[in-house]
C-alpha cells in the first residue's frame, strides 16, 4: 500500500481527542512506547512516531504503518497502551505550485 504520509512530511495533530478508532492515524512518543534501550537499537530516541490503528483490544492498541515492508510498528514492538497515544493526525502538509497547504486526513473508518 502506498504510504499516506512520508518521512519528514508536515502534519497537524490534536491531543484532546477521545476514543481513538481503528483506521485513525495517531502519534506516539518513542520513549513511552519502546523504552530507552529499544530506542537506541532502532534509532528512534525521543521521536514522535506516526502509525495507523489496526486493532483495539480493551486498553491495548495495535499500530501498523501503511508500507508494511518498511514500517517499524506493532509487529516489531507489540501493542501499546491507549495512554501512550499523544495525538491524532488530522491534516497533512501538501506542497504544490502555490506553496504549502493542509489537506484533511480521513481515517479508514471514515470512508
């Protein structure tokens, strides 16, 4: 699948959302999700990681990237706790001839 977002692409997220849903694109902090030793191995020290919610089981959330061959996600680090989500991505930056604009992101669940 073609990635919805690319490395380094600007996004706008909100951190006051409630009840994340399958298909939402969310932001997690690598330090909370992986711990310091795992971060050093993955080169993700204190970075925000953006992934799509694939499954919710109680308080556990399974995250996957759109590009399954290249993505580091729950298949590598396992499920995360719901409270480790720090934001929901609502817009992505698009660059064109007229400069940068923001385009709304729709979750899979909103199609």
